[in-house]
């Protein structure tokens, strides 16, 4: 073994030891393994809900003939040792034809006191990020997205009128970076039909 190789080997072992120490105590950042109380703010989503879904009349046909009735299910459960929630929203027409399927993972960031959410629109292949905050007895969510024509928009949503067995959801949209809003682009009335769901 040459002297140069021996020095390189010794340096590698020291670096490995430092890395292991940093990962297992000895100067590593402290970890919190118990979710904070605020991480229960989305607990109202746990279980299975039946939905009445009301989209806004955005087309001429819908304005003349009315918006077709839509229904759906919303299922939610806790994940990550209580630090977050996962949920699935499925919307169909009255005949059961699929209209929307989305899946969200929600994580409570204790430092910012906000929820970080990643949502996937399965049928359209769109992934979005949003933030949410519990305020005035409702959960308020904000995100940015792109519509079917590729135009950017802002979205604000509210979970409100939350009870042990129900909640309401409303989504507004702005096409001019928040100067004006189209309110009630989507409203949902949700009633719990099961306290828990299989994942």
C-alpha cells in the first residue's frame, strides 16, 4: 500500500464517520416525531363522503338548459404518522360517467403554519401545488394553474360549514392575477357516509 493511497483511505474513513455522526445524532438537526396539534386541521376529511356537485354554467348551452347534475365521492385518511392526509375526489354525472378524478397529498408545515398540497388530476394528467391555511373556522386554499386553453389562472378554494358529518366546498377562479374573480366555479355539498375508508 503506497503512502498516498493510505492517506486517501484514511481521509475517506474520516469523512464517512463524520457523515454517519451527522445522520445519527452528534450535531444533526433535531427531529420531531410527533405531529403538532395543528396537523389535525384536515381531520374533517377523514372517512367517505357522498357529494352533490354544482359546477358554474360557463357555456351558452349550460346557461340556456342548466348545468347537468353531478355527484361523487370524497375519501380521506391520515398518513405520515399524523403529519398529513391523503384524499381522493371522484366526480361523475348521474349515470355514473366519469368527469373528474383527483388525488391530493396534504402535509402540515409547522414552521410556516400552512398546509402544502400536491394534487394530481388523473384524467387530464395535471399536477398542481397549493398552500392552505385554517382561518375563520374554514380551510382556505390558494393555487395557480392553467386552463384547457393554456391560460394561467389563480384558484382559491374554501372548505366551510364543517360539522362532524358534513362540509361544503367552493372554488373561485381569477384569470387576471386576482384583480377580479369568477365566484362559485365549483361548489360541493359533502355528507359523511363512513367514518373510515380502506386505502
